[in-house]
């Protein structure tokens, strides 16, 4: 067994939380609804966002477009209350199980999930089809 295999094995079985951030200092976070497992959104976190999320029990992320910490629901009221946080085997991705507060929506479009369209391949063409009902709130009323 090589040294790299031994080190990898220790990292994968250790109880030490040591997230492996990318070159931009970010880690991917997959967010699902507690209880149902419905995927709600995917975002990115830096060390500060992880720290704030753990301290407050509410999801915080790193906004790559605004280049700042983003408290999910800070503007809309659609806070994501954290139930559990898991990491994958090599600690380069987080899975966050949440309860969506406020309108019960995680998506800025007003829908429960950001994954409201399904890819359909037919006759060599790919199109998107809606998979959820109407939004739970009007984004124009929430994001002013």
C-alpha cells in the first residue's frame, strides 16, 4: 500500500473535519429538504460561511457573483434552518439537510426547489419541462 493510499484512507475515516476547498477557497454544498430528501439548491461555501452556518444553525453561503457572504433568507425571509450537515468521503462537498422557513421556498424564483425543470431528450433535441407547480411567492414582492 502506498503512502498516498494510507493518507487518503486516514482522511476518509478520521473524525476530524478538514474540508478540502478548491483553488478559490470554496466547497460545493448540496442542500436538501429534511424528511423528504428533495434537492432544493446547490451553492458554495467558504470557511466563514461554514463557520456562520454552524454557529447560527441557518445556512450561509458564499455568493460568487457578489463576492460576499450570503445569509440564505436574509432578504426574502426564506431562511434554511439546518438539521444536519454531512461531508462526502474526501471532504470536498457538503450535504446540508434543512427545513425551509418563511414561504417554504429555497429558489429565488419563488419555487420550493431550484430544480423545477427536467431535461427531456426527444428526436435528437433536448428541451426543458416544468416539474413543479406555480411559485410559492412572487419574487417581485420579496426582492425589492
